[in-house]
């Protein structure tokens, strides 16, 4: 079957997480993505956190599946000429350089638009391209800090805690992918490309909107909830069969409280005014914790989840990252997949979270450094094979 984004061509100049995660998602959906790297080693995630010498790290492979790889020295005149030919090929040029880098290289949006008026320039910046902080650099935790996420997470009597989900990087990648699809749709009707930018701080604020309800409606400060949830009601309960140290998350707000009581064998508390409202349960949160923990601590987290979920309760076993990789439900949904990689050896990888019944996704290996340089130059840019040794000797490619 045809891929959903078959025919869309993306020149991915980005590195680390935000840009690569965006390009990878679009590649999953069928876009032809060329990962353009410098001639000084390329994306630094190739070697950061590497666990085998000389082999690309999982940090790199997890964000770069389904792409082709090319090296070019953009500070070399011949390298810049080849880059400009790629701009003629591309529908999208994606980058997450610091503000001003593209302009200093002579390939800012004005030049890209001059070369190809249909091209879409997608730019990811820590704080955007305008505003008082636009000159500042950023990364995941800085985005969480300045977007309100850090202050919203943790316990009220302890320092704020970062979220581990990559909201600043991968969240920005998702926002950028949506922006690219919108720009492509606009081009379908207008024939014009455009410049789009996404700020990591902006993306965090957008993802934080639920936590802004209290501030917007009451003007009241948010209090870091810890494990008690925004209403102060316990949400995480211990599971200790056989001495294990596991947990189950149970949502006991509203009418679900009575359902939970029925499941755990405490129907005697149904209608008890001491616990009948969310406010009452919040005031007696330690008592509520003890009531449910007495039941949950005698079961493992999966048994607790299955019993409650079968009754319609919103709940979930607290699964570790390691357990995610062996979870049978995620495997059935192809979120944990095996990648056949003859160069690095077969490995597990995260699949595509978007399921399209007419456009199935196949996860292919992340490209090796400069793996497709010769093929792209000769077959896409009409470079003579005889010129390749000279380009390597001159440092234009690797």
C-alpha cells in the first residue's frame, strides 16, 4: 500500500532530539527524509551514551529510523552548491540550529525561498525567533523550566522535578510535524512555501494547558501535587505481594470512588459522608490511602489493574521503562518492534504511535554516518562518480 506521505521530500538538517523526532515521525508515515550531517562526525548523539565502541548509540538510533544519511561541508563552496541543489529537490528544509546560524551560512529562509519558492522552512528554536529571550539557547530542561512544567511537578515541600517524557524536545518535534503538514496543505492550494518556526518554550506551554486552568479561572497559584493529583486525592497505591515494591495508579475521583469500594470489598463505606465527595476524600487523604492500600498491597500491580479496569475504573499498573520494552499490549500494537539491521545487529526500537489502516508503517534502521552520500550525490544531484574522490579529498563529503 502507498505510504500516507509518499512523495514528500524532507531535508533534515537537525540534530539531537527535537528536529530528528519530527523528521522520524514523518518518515514513518512515508516521507523521504535525507538526514544532512556535517563532515566533523555528524549528529553528536551518534556517540553520546554509546554502549559499544564504534557503534551508533541507541540515543541516535531511537530518533533516526527510516531516513537516508548524507554528509556535506556547508562552509565549503562546492558543499554549498550541492546543498542548494538539494533545496530544489526538497519540499521541506528542517533545522534546529541556534538563531542566526542559517543566515550566517548564507542559507536563511530568504535564500531558500529564492532558490525554491515552494520550499517550506521549518525552524525549531529554544525561545523562537523573536521576543526578549530569542537569542538564548535552550534544551529539554530549560524548556520545561521556562514553560511552567518544572514548577508544576514534584512535591510542594521539595524542589521541582523534571518530567522524563521529553516534552520539550519530542513535544516540540510533534508540534513541528503538525506545522509542516499544515504548510504542505497550504502549498497544495496556493503553490507557495513558507517559513514556520516552533519554540520549545511555546510547545511546553501548549502541553501544560490543563495545569493552567486554575491560574486562568481563579488566579490562584498551582501547588505541586506529588502523588496526590491536582485535587489532593491519592492516586498511586502500593502493591507488595512477595515483598515486591510496585504500584498501581487508581483514579478515585467522582463516582468512581464507589466502584472502587465495591471492587476492593469495602462496600460498607459506600455512602459514608466522610468520603462521599472529592473534597472530603482530599481532607482525609491519608485515610483514603490506607483504605485502598490495604487491598492493593496484597496483589501485584497487574492483578490490581485488571480487577479495577474490568469494572470500568480508570487505572494503570505503574510500569517501568524496562517493562515497557516487554509489555505484551505494546508489542501487539507494534509500539515495540524488532529492527533488522545487518550493520549493527538486530535491535528493539520504538514504533509509530499513529496507526493508519490504509498506510501501514514499517520501521527501518537508522542510517549509518554518511551511508547514502554517494548514492544521493550521483543519483539525485547528478554528480559524476569520478568526482567523489575529489570531494572527499577536499573535505566536502565524508
